[in-house]
C-alpha cells in the first residue's frame, strides 16, 4: 500500500476514534455517573498510559518550576473546567449537538490570538468566525432544531468547554510547553488533574468505585479514557511523520464522525437545521484556519492537549 494512503487511513481513524468521545460521554452520564467521578478515572487512565509511554521512550517527568506551572494551568483550563461543563451539558443535550459545538474551538481561538497579537486579522477569517456564529444560531434560535426547545438554555454551558480549550491553545501558543514534547506535557497535566479531581469527586459524592458488576456506562468511561490517550499519542506521531498541516485536518472527521456515532450508538436524529448548522460551522472552521504552512504548524501546536 502507498505510504501516503496509510497516513490518510490513520487520519480518518483518529478522527473517527476521537469523534466517539461525545456519545461515550453521553452513555456515562446517562448511566448515573457525574462529572468529577468520570474526570478522575479519565485522567487516571491517561496518566497510566502516557506515563508508561513516557518511560518507554526513556524520558522522565520534568519537575522544574516552569513545568509545574504548565501542568497546573493546563490541568485546570484544559481538563477540569471544560470536562466538568461537558458532562453537565451532554446530560441534557444530544451528543451530536455536542460534536458540532466542539468545532467552535478554532473559531474562539482566533479572536484570542488577535487580542494577544499572536495572529493577524483577515476578512476571510472574520467571515469564518461569522459562519461559526451563524451555525450556533441555527441550533439555538429555531424552535425545531432541538428535540426540546428548553435544551437551548444549556447551549451556553456547552460552549464553556470550547472556550477553555481555545484558552488552552492560546496559552500554549503564548508561553510554550516549558521545553517538553506533547506526550510529556499531557502526562504531567493528567497527573495534576488526577490529584485535583479526586477530592472533588469525593466531595461531590460522584466518585465511581470500580468494584461492582460493570455495565455499559463503566465500559464507556474506560474506552473513552484509554482511546483518548492512545489516539492523542498517535496524533502527535502523525504530525511528526506527515506534517502538522496534514494532521490538523483530523478535526473535520471528529465532528462528522461524532454525529454518526451518536446516530449509531444512541439512535439520535437531527433536523435539517442541525445539518445546515454543521455545514455552516465546518465552512467557518475551514475559513478561520490559517492557510500557510508556518501558521498551520502553529495551529497544530495549540490543539487541546488533555
């Protein structure tokens, strides 16, 4: 097989795997599990897998002050806050809608980058931002877009996660990763998030004991957590092997496959307006993305880490 075809197949596979995280999260909360309990096991599994990968590569976990600050910031704005709001909103919104809304991350990151002078303004990219806003409006405003119009009240909560992911990417773009590669950085941030989320899970009575007969929600948490760590590691490899311009295209497959997974696993169905919102949102993402190689390399480096 042509090596290029293999890279394309991996790109699609990564997008399909990442897209499953939204419906898997829906399964977990539908089974009675709550945010911090799920987050604890999610980051614990990531810590174990990425820690093993880091050691297998002959690397350690940097403990200098700059690295510790990086772990703490990314743990909060890249994991604890966005994941907590994700589980609140996915319990009340269709998983497919959540898959569409996650594509707003680059749309939110663009004005942040402009404010910090990390990027330059262009009318085309402004048009992309407006398309993104139009996509959200198509979901929120017409009463026929959502199964229950009352769900629209949770759309602002669902957008908190993408907002913090955009903050995370902007933080990394501005301050870097303290001399670490992405796997080391994700390992350290996951470890700190594990330490933070355990007392939160216990305090909110949402801790999930693994010592009981497992049902679908338990397997959903395990698969979601393990696949995220493995897929992200493969994504880093793909970016190094095929280039960041190529690797960033996985985001289109994440959104599309997230909707298909929601239909397949959860039986969700969507109105014509939701499909229109998806199309407008993806057009917006395509327009707002940088189109030169150097800028796209920068965009890849600012993708959510955890």
